[in-house]
């Protein structure tokens, strides 16, 4: 009789946690809301860029392949633009040894006289402009080393620490770039 009791206790110790966990998962849908830990918002669906989607200006030569790209998309570069470009430079410098994995790009529809070392200046194709038009004007995008636009940040009040935390997390788990 004593061995049957031990058998039931042993069986309950294995089955009961699985049954309770399953019940908790299905009967409490608010526990798993599907939230993410990143600060930028995912671009859904991801915008895949081709080499002809980004035309670099004559002064700068670059590529979206191989490096993570912080791209600031705008129509004209005014005071807010120059501030975001400074913030992008600060983010890149504060990434320390990972700064070699990041490049900065100004994706502008019109003409510009911005001349800054280390800044890629490019013009989007009509297709890419149309895809980016669904986002607010003057948005900061994060493009992965394969050329996929994957995250975007609110154009007003970009918080440098939050962008850095997203980049740290991506660099930790990324095997590319």
C-alpha cells in the first residue's frame, strides 16, 4: 500500500506542473501579450531593399550590404535633421568596439548641401520612397546588413540610450554584420 502512495506522489510531481502550466497559458491570455523588449517599432512587413533602391550621391560611395545602417529618411535637411545626424554620430561613437559594425546614412529625396565625413548621402528610388511614405516624415530607420529595413524610431525626441540598447541586443544575437 505504501508503494502505491509513493507512485502517485511521484507521478503527480511530474504531471501536475505540466497540467498547471498549460492551464495557466490557455486560461490567462493577458499573461502572454506578445510584447517585445525593443524600443524601436518593427517595420511590418519588412522592407527589402535592392541595390537600385538606394542611389548614392557622387561624393559618397557605399552599400547597404555587410553593415548595420542607421538611415534618416527626410525630404529636406533642416535643423531637426542636423540634430538627428549628430545623434546618429553619437550613437555610433558610444557603441565603442561595435562602432565598426554601424554606418550612418542620410536618405533624402531632394538636394542637400550636407557634407560630413562618415555620412553616406543617398537618394531613394520611387519604389522605396513609396514604401517609406507610410511612416511619419523624418523617421530614423535601422537597416540590417542584408539590406532589410527592420526597425523605425519616432522622429520626435529620439532617445539615444534606447537606440543603443536595441543595437546592443541585435549585435549580441546577430551573426551577420
